[in-house]
C-alpha cells in the first residue's frame, strides 16, 4: 500500500471548526484532513505509524483483502465536551476486539497501546472535524487489512493498519424508531464462522435481504440463527435488546453475534438501574410478547424499535421515547459527551 506523503502540518488550519453544517450531519463520508497509516514489518511487528493526508490508497490487485476478504474494521467515536475538551469512549475495548478478530483471520495486530495512540493521533490531527457539543461525534474507522499480494489461498504477506475519520450525526435520522423485518431464509453468520468478530466479510452479505426489506417499506433486517432458524441474533449493523416487565434480554454471545461495546455498556447501565439482564437464547416468538425493543451499536447508539414483522405477524411497541431505550440513550450519550460523570473509567480525555 502506498499513500501520498510529505511533510504533515497538523496545525495546517487554525480554524477551531471545519466548515460543516453541523445541524445537518447524518452518517456518511465527509473527508477530513488526515488519516493514520501503520504498516506491519515482514516479521509481523507494527513499528512506526504516521499521519498522512486523507486520500485514496494504492493497492496491488492481488492484495489479500481484495481477493480473500482478509480485513477487519472497528468503529468508535470522539466527542467534544461542553468545556471544549475531547474524549473517547472505551477505546481499549475496540483495540481488544481487533486483536481477537486478527487471531481469527490469521493477521498480526497492533498492540492495545499502539491502537490507542493511533486513534488519539487521528483525532487530534482532525480536531476541527469533531462536532460542537450536542451535534454529533467524530467517527473513527480503524481497519486492519491484508495488503500484501497473494494468489494461492493463504494469509497475505503484509498488513496495514489504517484509521480514517468522519464527523457523524444520527445513523437513523432523528433516532426514528425502526420497523424491522425478521429474515427467515438468509443468514448473517454460522457457528464457527466469523460473525463474532468484525470481519469486513460479515457486512456485504446483509445487503440483499436488507434491500428486499427496504423495498417492502421496512427500515432494516433482523437475522435469526442459522442452525434452528428460530433464535434472534442481530440486526445488520447492531445488537438487539427486548424488555418484558423488569427483565432486559439480549442474545448471548456464542460466536455468531458481535460483542458490541455499546451492548456491553447498556448491560452494565441497565443492571445499575435495577433491571434484571439476561443474555440468553431468545426464541423469535419472545419478540412478539415484549413490551419494548431497541438496538445498540457505536453508530446507532441506542435506537428504539417501533415494530417487528415475522412471517406475516407484526408487533408494534408502543412505549415510545419515554421508555428504557431513551433512558439508556441518555445515560450512554451523557457519559460519552461528559455531561454525566463517568464513574466507570470508560472515557479517555485527549
Ligand atoms: C458501528 O456501529 O460502528 C458499526 O461498525 C456498524 C457499521 C456497519 C456502521
């Protein structure tokens, strides 16, 4: 991989903020000033990373990531606090998850310290793209890619760790409640596969069922387990929770579900609110009985689910925004943005 290089002046622009209409932010590509690139030596060590202007990268057509999908990504956010400081949320968890994924895909990975250092550098170099308080976040997209050329089926001989950034607002406009379609034919993950790590290959297979569901007027798809076709797994880009009385349930982590960092945070927070939290097998019928449902993820944060349709049956959740999803959303975003005291050590101030 080659990137354009040259002297980097991270103080290139002295403006406090980039020229962005902060009130109109959605979740899309907005090119920022710098990206971070760190290559792995032939011996498997990541040594020196650098900031480089954000731009296209050059890859061999034989790169492992292009031919065999040997790649992982992460997602995390940097928020601007009211006092002007910038903070990250549970970045160590992203670093650890990338390490787990790298083992599964036979890739070397940066150390936790290298990962955190690289994220910090990327945020500081793109500081003017961190939205004002209350307007969103700077989304960081760390990637670990098999960039070496390979033809026979094998791990790539070279790897690149790269982070780019983009300012984002809500993933779903106005955090609108989702109308989900339960997909009962196509699957996202299989036992023993890569559904439990953030492999790039987990994502494009959802496009077909998602496009079918969208064509029918649904907002997104919920997948079931591929063995029994009966237990709830996850939504295309986020985890799911259901609430019944005082019990909050979410599918257990068994290798086919992404161990979401927001998922984990919500489990801790809901427990502290007095909910009984169960990580378990959730038969699809339990959705139809629930009082409330919502999804969690770095991009979606905590987003309510308005309805779920399964084999012609439809359930509407009427609790709306006063419900647990809203309480958890405020708790998570409060800690992420510094409005609520972080007594869990989840934030890292830059
Ligand atoms: C995230 O929530 O950060 C994700 O990685 C999901 C992505 C498909 C937008």
